[in-house]
C-alpha cells in the first residue's frame, strides 16, 4: 500500500506541475486573471497545500520502514486530504470573490469534510488490517 501511495503522490505532483506549465505557456487571458487573483492573497494557502499534499507525503514515504506502518500511512493520508482541501479552497475561493479573511465562514465546512475523510481513512485502514489485499508470497 505504501508503494502505491508513493506512486500516486508522484503522479499528483506531475499532473499539478504539468497543469501549471501548460497554463503558463499558453498564457490564456482567462486563466491568467485567475492566477493573478489567486496568487495575490492566497499564495500562502497554495504553499501550505503543496507542502501537505506533495512534500510531506513524499518525504515520509521515502523510508521503507514507514511505508509498512498503518499509522504512518494514516498520517500521510490525512496530510494528503488536508492538502487537497486547501487546494480546492485555493481553486474555488478566489473565483467566488472571497478574500482570505473570509475563512471563518468556511471553517465548519472544512472541519466537517476533514472529519468525514478521517472516518473514511480509519475505516479503510481498519478493513485492510483484517483482510489481505495482496497475496503474501
């Protein structure tokens, strides 16, 4: 499971970089106005999302001992979920015209989504600890 999670983190990093590079290279005016609005006050949110979604999981999953621990995989999944939520906020909030100080209205929704993701992660990892996903060889 740890190897598959590492591969998915690397694929996500590649897709994110490719999307930014294509948008930057094409220089589409509609997309550039989004990046101008999104990077004006939201650049800290983007940096936190990239750290939580790509950097922390990659660094944790580099170690084989951590890849085989369910608790480490749970924490990596929680980081990826939190980073994905921050990335979704970075994508949608500037387009809705929300400023960064409007986070107080989004906090209950984000906490609800984080709790749902945590429950799903715990239940999936609990099911994986009972059953073997891959045959032991």
